[in-house]
C-alpha cells in the first residue's frame, strides 16, 4: 500500500503538469484498499486535511504510515495538522515495482465487494 500511495502521489503531481495522464485506476485501488484496511483495523481515522486547491481528505494511519483518502468537503470540520510529508518522492530501493504493487493490492481486493470511493 505504501508503494501504491507513492505512485498515486507521483501520478497526481504529473497530472497537475499534464492533464492527459489518467490516475483514476490507481486512486480507485487505493480507495478500495483503504476502505478494507479501515474495516479490518489496519488503519484508523487520524484527522482531515484541506489542500490549498480546496480538495478535502481524510487522514488514515497506523502509527507508521499515513494515507490521504479523498472525501467530500464537510462544513464545520476541524482540520488536523500533522507532520506528514505529502510531496511525491522518487522511487527508491525499498519501494516495490509499480506493477507488483498494483498486483498485490488487486490480489488483496480479489473477492471483495467494490465500494464507492470519492475522487477529486
């Protein structure tokens, strides 16, 4: 999931520069996996984040990793500020190959009902 999260962020940054790149599949896989991670207690709600462009996200984490999950804007929400670096980073040796990361998440989701996920 960590690798998929990093891939999503790198794609997001590229989309900001090149609108022809489609990040829908990666963000959908990430959203599906986070739904089930939360349901299984692998991550929990930490807070909310409002980005400078107005996008709104729920922050989920487990003490080691944090993830942003796109959400509808909610009036009156207290936004949590946490020390999370959200800049994309180049792939490093600890990160799985992109296709392998996608395959792992797809295998995890195999046989699970697909849920609706919010997209920005």
